[in-house]
C-alpha cells in the first residue's frame, strides 16, 4: 500500500456516479451523517479524501539467484520503516510530549524483533517466496485473531499491526510516504493510523472523519491531545464524499454535515466562537481550588491512562490522579508486566505527584478492555473480567500489589478494585494486601506506607451492598460507564443500542444518590470517575446528592471548576431532590437543562 493523493475534484473519482457528494448536484441539500464523537470541537472547511493506494505485486516465486537480493530488499524495507517511525516518534514527542510516542517505540521494537526477522528471511530462502508474500503470511498469523475479536480494543490493536505490515511492504517498493494534505482541510478517510494523524496534523488539519474507530482508540486519544476534533465510526462515509466538498464536523455530537446550508454554517461559527470564549474564561479559574458560590470546597482530580499525562496536570488545575487505568501496561506485550517494571512505573508516578494523591486501579482486563481470557467468551462484558481475573490468577494480583506497596514511599498511593460485585472479593484483595504489606515491608530498607483501599462502584450488585462496602473500604469511586452498561443491560461499545445507553435514566440517578448518601453516612470518601463526571448536566445533580470529589479527563477540569463556582449547595440539593422524583430520562434532562440555563 502506498499513500496516494486523493482526486482533486469529486468528478475525478472512478465511482463518482455512485453517490451525490462525490458527484455534487447543485440542488442537493445538506446531509447529516452520524458517527462517534471521538475528540471534541467543531471544524468548518473543505473535505480532503485521504486514500491509500494498493501496490501491485507481480512475482509469485523467486529465482534462486535472486534470493540474496530479496532478503536484502526486505532488510532495507525494515530500515526505511524504522527511519520513518523514528521521525514520527520525534514529531509526536514535540507535539504532545512523550505521551504517545511510546506507541511508535513499540512499533519500532516489533520491526527489530529477531524472531520475526528470522522467520521471514528463513522462509524467503527456503520457500523461494517474495518478501511481500512472506510478510503478509507471517503477520496474518497474528492479525487473524485480533481482527475477528469481539473486543474493540483488540481490533484497534490489530490496526496497529496492520499499519506496521503495510509500512514494511510499501518500503519494499521504495515508495515515499505521502502525508501532505491541503492546509486547513477536514480529512476524510476509511481508516487512519496514529502515525497518519501525527503526520497529517502538520498541515493544520481542522478535523478528522473516519469510517472505522471509536472513542477509546489511540487515534482518538491523540486527536484529543492535539485538540483536533474527530468523528469516527461513520460506516462508509468516506465513499460518499469527495475532496473539495464543504463540510462541518461536530466532534461533540459525533456528526458530519455535508454541503451545509448557510444558516447551519452560521450556527456552527457561533458555536465555535462561544467555545473559544468559554475556554479562555475557564482557564482563569482553573488554577484556583474549586468552591461553590456558597464556599463548599470541591476536589477535582484526573483520570489518566499513561504516566506521561502527569506532566500536563498542573496546566489544567488538577489536584491529583483519581483514576489511573493500569491496563495500558499490558499494551506492548500481552503478558503481565514484571514486578520491577511496575514498581519503577508506579514509583516514578508517585514521585512526580507527591504530595498529591495517586489512585491506581488494579488491572481491569477482560471485557471491553484487553482480552485476557484464553477462550473466546460469548459475552466478554459479562465474563472473566476485572477482579475475577485478579482472584483467579494470583501471579497478576500479587505482582501488582507488591509493586504498589513498594511505590508508596511518600504515602500518596491508594489502590482501587475494579468490577466489585461481592464483599468476598474485597475481603480477598484486602487479605492479599495485608499479606504482601508485611512481606514487602520486611524486605524493604525504606519505610513503606500501606496503600489505602478503595472499591469501584460500577455494578448494580455493588450498589445493593453499598452500606457494607462503604464500611469496609477507605473510599469508593463511581464508575458510571459500567454502572450504566450493567444497570440498563446496554453494551457500552455496541453502536446499535447506543441511544439506550442513558446515564440520566432514573434507575442510574437513584443509584447515584444511594451510593453518595450512604458513603456520606458511613464517613467513607466517595468520588466519581466515570465519564458522567465531565457532563455539565450532571454536575449540579451530583453535588446536590452530596458528592464533593470528581475525577475526570484533565482537559474537562477548567470547565467543571467554572460550573461549580456558579452553584450553591442549597440550589443543588433542591435540584437533586426534584430529579429523584422524576421517572423518565427526558424529564430529568429537561429539568437539569433548565437549571443549567438559569446559571
Ligand atoms: C467506569 O466504568 O465508569 C470507569 C471509570 O471505568 P472504565 O471506563 O475504565 O471501565
Ligand atoms: Mg469500569
């Protein structure tokens, strides 16, 4: 595959007659395409269709005298691919810090993998097959399982492997990577890799629209860091639009509008301007502690997925880490990370943050996260996941607990258990924590603090047991993403039922009140770390229920602090008690919306 410049005008496209946007009819009205808003913001501009060209391979078998040359060609392609990736890694480091450059480092490591290189060169020599065929077949072995997986995260990882393979094959043909697009375009593509995003962003791209992908892909995370709006999961949108078509991309609502009417363009211009003004106002408040209008202190921490994000916390006014998702430590290597590596990782985080808190969640693998199960589960979200794996595979739990204890030299580390559904699970983890604390303290020359123990409340069963749980642990944190999924029986990653994934459902609203008020009664700290913590509609309701601690994606912190400053506790309490009496999500949202408009 080689990157190819897209046809300049829609009429150049071979299948331009197949749809209206490729072959525009001047009478054609604006159209809206729905996808997933993967990175917030609005873009108004012209589409640029970014397509990847397929390379024709003619030779199916090598002459024996050409073998050495073919192996040499393969080695040169590896070398070129590594050079490209190093360049991309440097650009990534410069643009978004070291945050995501590790991803490309992992790809470079794969290019250098002696087992892979050996297997490919051996097969070229013994089977007389050309390099591209052997590379295809060797990668196939890995890729098949990944691509067919029901798990979104695994499918996204398959995309990374696919990108490396395509890169090597392209470099067999000495084709230069095409990464230029007209300045300020909205890039439309079937699929984009993290490397594509990094390189294309150098042309001041206004937005990205892709047929594939979702909210949690690396591509989405990189777009968020670069502050470029993105809509993913648009189906076959890229076949419906040609370069040059006017488009609006709405990363907040996950919508792309083609050939917008003048009044729509005007509406989005106003939205963009309002957003710019709001961001400027919010950043003034971000560096102060958050207080409600009546003076109640609200703590605001960050959810993070990578250690490098800590360097950005101060800029957003974050007061620490309320959720560190450790699953990414598995990413480069599907085996559990070793104790020394985990200790170094957590210790460096604790040191960077001290005296601010660092809440580390035990591995929440399985389900919609990384697959760990050796068998294909019919319904992974209801399967072997989170604390269930930790209990069944003691090596994973023990290694992580020991590392967490070793990292707690400053006393700012706490640990949190994912997917709790019973008291026994908490007891088990607590007993293992006590056991390892004694052992590790004996082994260590330093004074180590025992990490505080918290439980994620993200299953209805945990809500039912909230009285017992909040008397057992130091803190609880509400995971509204899974709580919504499990309460409403709506798979959080299934696009077909996304409109049923309603966090303002009265069943969720009432559970939130029950969790927060019970924790308060039992003097147990309570925070929210699910995405609902970022939702402006939810803020006054949660405060009204008694919540005083939020953990959310760092970029949303300034806006949350600004909102908090305009409410009083009494107003929020009155609002919460009104909402708790309502029995439908639209009615609850309507009431919350009115409150928001009044403040
Ligand atoms: C949640 O379920 O709300 C949560 C914060 O955890 P995750 O999104 O990682 O499952
Ligand atoms: Mg969860």
